[in-house]
């Protein structure tokens, strides 16, 4: 993939080389995503229920296939930005469901989302030192995920999607690459890293619908800082 034409990579962070040309502006990026939604590519995840989300999934999957670390950095930064929005607006609803936490909290079945995101962010800068910490934070015991029929939140409670975004980030670190096209089925315990990253971005965007119904505006709010 080509580097963004109008942007230089930040010092100390890897420059992504992806199969999809990165955009120079928000409007260009959104148009790119819409075009990818109608292009030949992997079948869209059923929860990418908007052309922009389909394009986002395909775009980020291509980036992650080319450079997992760079693409995961995009996801983690977007997820943390979304986390801040959710924490500011829906803290009471998420007070006791493993959303908030701090390093040093006792971990039973996976760490709190806040801790998971912090550990994956640290892994990006020091994978060897943080691998075991990410493994400890990942919950391998969940029988249901938030998008299952029994748990699917309403649009007014879309922030519950964020209960899975930390899991997806951890899975993107821990899961093994695969050449099997069938491995994007099921749940994130079996998805290859590029699928976890791509669908993690879909989850991060969907989780903001309670505050802003526009998919385009939510994409820009999470990724816009990287597009300028």
C-alpha cells in the first residue's frame, strides 16, 4: 500500500505500507471507503451494515495484511478515542461490566477494556515485554459476544459494543495468521489478526451510534486525526 501523499509518518512509529492508497482528506477517505464497498473483495461482515463500514472493513483488512503493527496502531488509537467518548457519556451504564479499570487490578476472566487497550498500546512499542501481559488481559472464556442475538444492544445503547473492542485488539496480537479464507467465520477466537483489526474498527464505529447516527461522522471522529 502507498503512503499518504500529504502526510509524513510520526517519529518513532512505523509507516504503514498497504495495498490501498491512504487518503489525503476526510472526504477523499470516505469516498474511498464507499468505492471499496462495491469493489471485488472479501465478503462483508454481517455487522458492517453500511457501505462506509463495508469499505472500512476492507480497507483496514488490506492494511493489516500488509503491516499488522501499523494497522493495529490505527485501531488502538481509534478505539481509545472512542473509549473516551463512551466514558464521558455512558459511564453509569458501564460502571460494573468490565469497562473501566487500571493496571494492577486483579484479573479473572480478562482485564477491563481500558486495561486491554492500554496493554495493546504498550505492546505496539515493546512487543517482547508486553506479549505475556496482553495474553493475561485476553478473556478466552466468553461464550457470547455483544453482537450475538441474545446480547445485541439497541441503537440507544450502542456503547455496549465497546465491551468487545479490547478483546479484538488482544486477539489481533495473539491470534495466528492463516491462509484459510474460512477463518473469518465464527468469532474472534479463530479470526486471523487482519480480520480482528478490520472488524475491530467496525465495532469502534458502531459503538458510537447512540451519540451520532452518521457513520461518516463517526469514522471521521475516530480516524480523522490520521487522515489530515
